[in-house]
């Protein structure tokens, strides 16, 4: 194998079949505490939103109660957000996705059971989250939107209030802190595993380009052209120009370096210009939503087969894959720990009340009914395999894995 370094963003995540609570927007996957849910319950009645609440307890977790109305509201919210409000749409969706009302309820109960167990584990271990951490996460997410109205609209589209979103952020931070506490030592990356993963995806790295840029405001065309002329004339060094003129302060200090396109996301205008450059070449003025760029290709990686050592790959690729392997090892250890913790818990599920509003007689929803209602084979509303990528929290999750600085944004 020969790999040389001349001096989309690659994703290794897999998406499996989603169950009902995963098909709902990921921002609602994080639990809301009982106090908030009870408040929303009351507000629902006051505002005329009658989901047919029955009262009672759906399950207990080491004595902690999960209210039946909490489960009902979750399922009814899912139906509303997925356009499954009619009984026929709901029944067909359940049939097509191998559900019935009882199994839907069981999955939602399990979702709340696991969240309650994580809360109890955090209490046992004295794990807490500072409100300033929650504020920081929310502010980072809100920064992706142009205005408060746009932010509120995103929450509304995800079926969330600001209080609910705050609860979900806090729950996510607690879950991360719990994972760190019980599985932090498992975050290791054996060189052989890193090399195996690099070799598995080497074709995605092949042809990757590394670049630097100088960013100007959209109105500074004259200044950008002046700087470009000096660079082309050899009277101004590119890296020095970036430090002196670039408005992307995060990359400017490093001579404009924004890294490899294989492991960073760049806007289309940027990548199109970079694709046309060879190592050492400088672009003309490139306009994007972030302003005016002058781009220089600083390195390119090529290979014609799998490597026998990590040294064949740029260190940035090795570090990137090492972090993925560490996360996988840590996640596996955490999952194993939680499964054991759950197995030792006292969990009691009560029978489903017959009069919950999502309960239907499923005998009428056979395959012929489904196919007649959906002749093209598609299902009404959400599919169990739906990737709920449009929610506010999922944007948050992605944003946490991408660069958040202007330098990253210049290429994102």
C-alpha cells in the first residue's frame, strides 16, 4: 500500500431502526421531569387540549411512579406531530411498523423507566449539573439561529417549549456526566482498532485536501482583492495575511488553517473552490454566506490501498478516528453497566387502561387496508425508520460534533 501526503465530512455513524420514541424528534427523547410534565398536563386541560387522560400509575421504578397520563401525553403528542391523529392513520402506522397499542405503550414506558433509573443513579453518585452549564448549551444552540423568533419557531416545530428544551438539555448533561463517572476509564483506543477503522474507510480519506483561508466581510471586496494581488505577487505571505486581515479569528492565529475537508464540514462554495486547487495554489475571491474567502490548498492525501501502520495517515485522521474508537468503547461499557443496573432495579409495569385514546382494535388494520390507503407503499406520518434530523436538539447534537468557531463556520 502506498499513501502519500503532499507536504464530505466523513461519517462513521450507523443509523438503525428507530422505535416509537426515537421516531419522535430527538429533542423530545430526553426526559422532562415530573414537575414540568404535570404542569404541561394542567396547561393542556386549561387550553382545551383533551387527550383523554385516565389518571393512575403506568409503572414504578424502585418505588418512583410514572404516571399513566405522562405516557398518554407522549403518545398523543407523537401522533399529532407525525400527522397520525385519525384512528385509521394511527392504526395503519402501527400495523406497518409492527406495533400495537400495548407495545407502543411498553416502549414509551421503558423510555421513562430508563430516564428515571439514570436520575436515580445520578442521585446515588452525587452527580449534578450546574445551571450555568445548561445555560451555555442552550446559548450555543440559540447562536445557530438568526433571531429569537427563529429559535422559538424551531422549538415549536419540534413540539417543545423552552422549559421542555431546558429540561432535555439538563437531562442530556446528566446522562453524559453519569457515563463519564461509570465508564470514563473505558475510553481507550487500541492502535490496531484505529488502524482497522482507518483502513475500512480509507477510500473516503483518499483525495482529501487540507486548506487555509482568509475571510473578509462581504462588503470588503476591494480590500480582499488588494490582499490577493499582494499574495499572488509574492509580496505578502499567505499565513501572515491571514493573521493580519482574516475576520475568522479562530483560524487566523494558525495562519488561516481550517484543516482537512474529510473530517470537517465546509459550505458548498468553499468546497467547490478547494476541489479545483492543487497543493500550493491560491484561489480567487470566493463568496459564501460567511463573506469573501481567499483559499489556499496546503496539503492533499492520496493512497492506493490499506496501510500497515498509522504513520501512513495524517495525524489529524488518526486523532479523529481514535476519538471515535474511544467513544465507542466508552459507550459500550456504559451500556453494559446500565443494563446491569436496570436488571437489578425493581420495575413494575401496570396493565394498560382500555380507555386510553391511542387504544384501537387492531384486527381491522390488516395488510390489505394498509396497502389500499397507501398504494405507493409509503406510510402515513412518521416511519419507524425515520431519521428525525429536523429537530432543534438534533441540530444541537450535530453542532456539538462540528466546529463552532467562525473558522469552522467558514467551512460549514
